[in-house]
């Protein structure tokens, strides 16, 4: 789907145009063959279009033939696919501003509908878009942190499914870390003014973007460490519980083996003490019970039971 938007400072609202004009914002989502041909006709490199649609493409910024190509990784949450990252390509030509992605992204839609968005202000639109991407990372990381905190509180009630979920979250956070590190590099290059002209009033915003993205990176790394600590603690708890069970079973085996030993001896067909006593069974039973009780008390005070 290809949409062309246009708005100047004089316009009250965002206009949707049938054709491209200077100062327009071209937003392309999951382009078909005809739309890809249209992008090449307005001067966008086919290789760059292919990279923008590659789900494994890494974030970067570069200049080519007078155009600036920036690829971001944007977090996206889906009910069926869960949490994953989607490449978003921002292409700034001398005349227009282009956003290209394989999925519909809230960061682009929200930036477009903002009251202060003018399609003719390409640098400001880029910075606002960067801000939305940074906020999306912060939002997802905070959501993951809440999930991790809930599992840490209920450590003794964790199940295999919870551990699998933690592994999935850790994988997502590792991908976030890689993307945010690249994001910081992109923001620093934008701030340098080598790729896009940064006005003095926008310099503070670029610095805030760098600070916010680094904070997100720190949060991401702390979350990964928390997941690792939970897994280690869970493993320790399981080992401790297993040791308790083994102690209990060993103690129970010893307690049961004493009556078995005594009854086994008195089951032999040889001369034995008390064999002619009418109360032999009672005496043997009392001795067996007493021995077992002594062992139970010993194991109890040693905390083996």
C-alpha cells in the first residue's frame, strides 16, 4: 500500500495526494511489484528497497546518489507472532520524505497524524520518528520487566512453560540490545550533521534521543541479567528440593530396613532367643517399634525428615 501525504505550515490538516510533489511524505507498507517500480522511478535504489524489506537487515545510515538511507529496527507485538522486530527504512531525497516497511507501524502512523507534523520539514519528521521508535523500545522493555518481576515474585511456583517464556523474552531482549546499540550509532551520526542538516533548535532533541536510547540499552541489559538470575535461582531451588527428597527417601529406607532385618532374622529356621516364649511376638514387635522410633527422632533432630 502506497500513500502520499502533504502539509505545509499554511495548511490546517494533512492532505492525501494522488501524485508525488516536492515536500510530500510517501509512506509505503508491504509494497507490491507496481509500488516497487514506482519507488525506483522516483530515484530510490532497488538494492535499498530490497534491504528495507529484508526482515534480518541490520540498522544503518548511509548516503547514496544524493539520497539518505536509514534503516531502523522497530519492535512490534502481534497476538499470533508475539514480540519481534521489523525493519523500517527512512529515505530522504532532495525533494521528498519516504518511509518503507513490510508491516504497518504505529510509530509512522502516530507521527503522521501529529498536529505539529509538516511533511515539508524532513529533518523534524526524521527526529520525531526517531523519538517514537525510542519510545516503542522503552514501552516494550518496561512491559517485559513487569513480566520478569511477576515471575521473580512467584519463583517457587514457576513451571516449565514459565521458563520457556523467560527464554523467549531473553532472546527478544538480546535482539533489542543489538538494535538499540545500532540505534545509538545512528543517532550520533544524525547529531553530527554529516547526513542531515541539524538546526540549532533541534540539537537538544538529538541529544535527548541519544540519552534515551542509552537508557533503554541499560534497561535491556539489566533485564537480561534479571532473567539469568531467575534461571539460576530456579535451578538452585530445584536442586535444593531434590536434595530434601533424597534425604527423606534415604531416611525412610533406613527406618523401614530395621523392622525388615529383625523380622528376617526371626524368620530363619534356627534356634533363636525367645523362640519358646509365648510373648515373643509382642517383645519383638516392641523392640522393632522402639528402634524405629529412635531412628525417627534422630533423623528428625538432624532435619533429615
